[in-house]
């Protein structure tokens, strides 16, 4: 028996053709609403004729007895959205052709849905009042199972094209088109309502809403092309993923691109580099210039001819004194600071120890002349008072490691001065702190080093020294005074020739000395038993920073298997790590190496020669592998033990 529904072309006598809003009388559908599994819409199904009439009547009577539920327009829209969201998980997305047809049909459907939307709202109001409103569209869904074959579901929608059955995909497409048209009608209604409300509420609120709409519109415009691209890609690949997932992935990828770009790395990875080591940056140079102008401190000329590898460092030239623009009676800089700065710049006071001792002496004078202003605290104001003085000394010559540690030590005690302590007593306490630092960290440290070195020096030793170091000079003189018999070879080099002063001092105390230049050191190193060197500083990685040429001496001694001992006080230890001589160094005046005694100065016009550059490095860095031991005031240690000494002996370096 054939149970297929009759086609739309067959007509029955005496009966009307079913049209929109009417069903065939033999079907007798009943209105039912179902909310199971998120379904809020009704569908029209043909009655399965293979079931007995009694069972069919019982099903219809059960549907009639079920209470009807009234649902508002907003709830219906929400249910429709849920229905679409659930069903779209198992279906493919629109193809490109359907998307194009839908875009063309939305304009025509939008005008029809405005009337249907208002009509629905009117019907709902009437239903809420209790009046019965005839339905223009009814849908029924009855699932049947054929006992003779697999499960089949006949789906038909009234108002279709002559009652022809449609597949689930076609019905789903139609529902989606209707849904989009309803959303467009809603947006149009909301915009009209907002415009009317803006006219009533006033111009101010209208401006605020227009600004908000301007912010929302570009976001929607950006999302539309993304949605189109995502639907095209998914439709081409015939994948069952949802457009929402694709959009979310695109948005997440954009966020990750924004948070993982190079600008974020430049923002998060900030380098802790001093301002004095960034002179190749124009922004940093302008910032330093503004700071100096604010403090009324003269600044060195930065437009200098330097080697490209060292453009980030200061080059201290003697072309123009910094004090030419400073008035002594102006009160900006203390006269003792001005005098000390000139001695630094001219080279009258040189050497790490001598510069630190002179600084301590001048700071005592500055503290003695200081007077705390009214309504201010000495612990805070004195630190600010010393800041421009230290900046001026840095402009005269680069601050040594020993000077930096001494300044940290003094500032630490200034900041810890009690607020209830009188100014006179506080200044006396600070001067006593400076005296204690000089006595314990400098004088007694040199004496302790000489005692430790006395046990290392043996009779008949041939000791090689380089240039002139105050602590090495003291070690040799005290060892000779205690009866040690040894000889010394003094190695010297350009441009300062400090070894001349070393030879004259040692020979004056009765020590047998020899004097050579650094270019002949390899010829005498085979006879040398020990090498004693001074140091400008010892870094946290165990590298030794000393006057230029020390690394070459250590390298040749290492080749000849000669022990190298570095004599250095603990106040010269530095918590900075430096692997080479390029990152941080001091550039001396290039004219010092341009002067050649006994010959015509062919390098005098080097500044006017565009292809000629002169480099006068003051210090070099020696790896700890080339150093045997370091003789300090705390004992004889390995170079790599410097961080431990810093934590125990010099905690002020971490403040």
C-alpha cells in the first residue's frame, strides 16, 4: 500500500486547495509547542498514514489536552537562536552560492518581516489578555516509524511550493534566512527608537549615543570580512566546524600576535644600562642635557670624533675646561668640588686609590659647610644636595669603582641618620663614618695585603710588575724592609709611562730594578718567577679590570706558566659583570697618543682627516683563567670568590 502524500497537482472535488494559513481537512493538525532539547519552533509534518486511526486519534487528543504555553517575542527569538546553535553542530555551513542568494533576498524579506514582527507583538498582547487570536501559520511535527523498514520522518511545511516535500537542509536554510531578516528588522526598530529617544532626552545624550555607535560600527565592519573569510574557508573544505569557532580562533590569533610582537618585547625587556653608557642614542643625549641644565652643571662636548665601537662612551678630552662657564660665587657647585674636578680632568690626581682618598676629603668639607634648610630633614636633603656635585665630577672624569663604592657607603649612612638627631651631631657622625672608611677600607686594607703577600714572596725571586700601583709598591717596599731579597723588572707602556715613577720609588728604597717596555716582555718572561699586578676593580665574574696592557702581561705569563698575583682591596670589588673591554671603559684624550717625543708630530691634524680615528683606552679586562690568585685584605682568594666577599664585607654595594 502506497503511503506517499499526493502531489500538489491533484485536486479533489468540492474541496478547496490548501493555501497559506490552511491545512487539508483530513490532516487536522493541532498547535503544539515543544521545548525539549532547546527546540522552540514548530514544524509541519504530514500524517503518517501507515498508523491505525485509533492510535492517531489518541495522539491528536493528547496534543489537544496538553496546555498551551504563551511565549513572548524575545523568548521565541532566544529559542530560535538555541535551536540554530544546536542543529548547526551536525550540519555543514552555507555554500558560497547560497550566501550570495541570501544576501540578495534579505533586502526583500526585511520589509515583509517588519509587518509580521508588529503583527506578532499585537497577537501576543491579545493572548496575554485572554482573547483568542487566529493563527496565520501553524506547524506540526509528528515523527512516525515504519515497522516494515528503517525510521523515516516526513517533513512538510504549509505555504511551500505546491506542497512539495523539502529536505532538512532546505528547511534549515529558510529558517536561517527568516532569522537574519528578523534580526535586521530588530536592529532597524532599535535604531529608530533610539533616534526618537535622543530627540526627547536632549542633545547631550544624543552625542553620547552617537559616539558609542561610532565605536561599535567599525568593530562590526571588521568582523564582517572575517566572518565571510571564515565561512568561505570552511565551505571549501566541507568541514563541520562552526563559524563562531573560526571567528574565535581568528580573534585569539590576533590577540596573540598583538601580545607577541617585537614592540612588546621592547617594552617588557628593559635593559638596566647607565645613562653614561648610552651616548650613541640621541634621545638619551637630549635627556642627559636637560638634566644637566636643570642642575646648572656644565656638560662636556658630545660632538666628538670617536671610534664606532666606543660611541656609547664618554671621551674625556682636554680641549676646553668645564669650569669656564661656572661662577665660583654662584653657589651652584661647592668650591672644593670645582677644585677637585679640575685636578681630575688635568690628571694631577690619578689612580683609583688617590682619586677615592681625595673625594673623601672633599666630602668632609662639603658636609661641614652644609646647613639644613627650614622644614627639611638632613637625611633627605643632604643626599639631594650632593647629587649635582657628583654629576659635575663625572663630567670632569669618569667615576671609578672605588669612588662609586665610597659614595654608596656614605649615602647609606646619610639615609639612616635619625630624624631627631641635631644637625651638628649628625654632621659629626657622618665625618666619623668617612674617617672610619678611610682608615679601615684603605689604610688597614693595604697593610693587610702587604702581610699576606710577604708569605708569597721568596728570596731570589725575580718579580715582574707593570706600570705603577700604590698597593704593589707598598708590598715590595715592606717585603724588602723585612729582609726579603728579590729583584724587580718594571714594565712600562705608552702613553702615560707610569713605570718611570715606579722605578724611581723602588730604587730609592734600595730595591734592584730593571726597566723595559711592554713590547720586549716576551724576552724576559722566561726568567720571571712571579708577576704582581694592581687592579682598578675586580668584577663579580672574577674578571680583573686594570690599566691598559695588564691583560697582555697576564697572557704572556700564562704562556710561560708563570703565576700571576693581583693585589686589590675589597673596596674595589664591583657587583657588575663585564666580559670584555668594549661594554664599559674610559676613553682618554686621543691627543695623548698623538704626541711622539723626538719626532715630528704627523698625527697632530688627525681631527681634520676624515678617515683617521685615534683610540686611547684607559683600562682592559683580564679573564679569571689568566689569574692565579687575588691577594685582598680578607685573605688570598680565587677571583671567582668576589661575590661572596661582596655579600659579607661590602653589603652597602647592594643598597
